[in-house]
């Protein structure tokens, strides 16, 4: 993929910000969105080719208006990257409806709102890459992560469907599944995070993965990916024995 115009949701911090900086270094013009203008300005202030467009992905009108603004100011959207998420560790066995609503509205419906706003523009252009940061947490149902993990599983499933359906329109759908990466999001975690990666390392893997081929799945680090995929493939009695060991000590 040659440098063009990218739009990154969640570009004010963590993985999204690191990807925005790296793309800008490699000649891209980058629009970044998120709710906190000060975080967007912090990232954009250091690069003349990064532009802040504050927006909340749970607001359909704002998503459509922002998409139109970006096209009118930057002319096109060659690469869209959804790198936003709501995440809070959950109490074991408590399926709080309010918490689920926020997580589903942001992580899952946020992607649908953006797809509806961006894909018609890509279709008009005759090309575009629609990429979403899911997670290895979507490979199976993780204890303490009921809402987050299930939205990531739903995203992987959705993107598989989308990849087939929108390919004839010239749109290439990409799914990114990182393991643990240092960010504001993982700073909330009070449990061990195996193979925790630096944010810039994750950004390099994402940008190289996106620009060097059209493959669907960009998953890393490999040790974490294979661990998660192996657990997924286990017969259920062994799978549930193993996942029960992931509960906090007093629960198993
Ligand atoms: N870090 C990891 O270990 C890891 C692993 C696998 C997958 N991921 C995924 O990677 C992506 C980026 O996460 P991160 O680790 O870089 O964490 P992060 O720094 O917390 O980034 C999340 C971004 O999402 C934005 N956001 C949240 N709610 C939003 C909303 N309603 N509308 C618009 N923007 C919103 C936040 O900005 P505002 O608060 O300003 O809106 C923030 O910039 C997420 O999809 C996450 O699930 C992370």
C-alpha cells in the first residue's frame, strides 16, 4: 500500500497514536479521532501531517459528519483504522447491563457506524482498506472479560463476513489481533500480562502488516497467538478446566 490518507479512531493515545505517528513518518496524511481533544492535539502538535477530528463513536451523526469533513478537507480515505475500545475488568459472574451497553456500543456498534460512514466513500474511490483492532481476547471467552472479550469475538466474526462481502467493491477488510500492549487500557489491569509489548513495537507490526500485504489477520506476538489458538482448539472439558484456573484465587 502506498502512502495516502488514513483515518484512525482512537488516535489520541496508545496503539492508535503510535500508528498515527508511524504512518505520518512514512509519508501518510493522518486524521485522528477520539473524544478528548487535548489528547488528539498532543499527538497532532508534533506532526504537521496529523490532523485532529474529535468524535465519539457512539454518536452516529457525529461519525457521519466527521467522515464527510475528512473527505472534504483531505479528499479521500485510503486506510481506515478502528483502534478505540471501552474496557474495565469485570467482577466474576456479574453481568452488569450498563457496563455491557457501553462496551458493545463502543467496541462493536462503533465499528458498524464507522463502516456505514466510510465504506461508501471507499467504494466511490474504487479502493480502500478497512482495518479494525480486535484482540487475541476474541479467540475465546476469557474469565473477567465477559463484555470486552465477547465484543472482540463478535468483531472477528463480523470482519470475516465483511471481508467476503465488500471485496467486490474494492474494499479490503483487515483484522488486527494484538496480545498485551502497554497503553492506558492495560494500565487498568491488576493481573499478569504475559508477553506484554511496547506500544511502538505493536505499531510497527500493525503498519508493516497493513502496508506490506493484503492479508486478513495481523496477529502478534506469535507466542501469545499460538497459546490462545491452542486453548481455543482444546476439547471443552479440558478447555473449561484450563479457563477455571484463570479465575481469581478465591473463585476457583
Ligand atoms: N493494549 C492492549 O493490550 C490491547 C490488546 C489487544 C487489543 N487492544 C485494542 O487496541 C485498541 C487500542 O487500545 P489501546 O491499548 O491503545 O488503549 P487506549 O490508549 O486506551 O486507546 C483507546 C482509544 O479509544 C478511544 N475511545 C474510547 N472510547 C471512545 C469513543 N466512545 N469514541 C471515540 N474514541 C474512543 C480513546 O480516546 P478517548 O478516551 O479520548 O475517546 C483512546 O484513545 C482497542 O481496540 C483495544 O481493545 C489493545
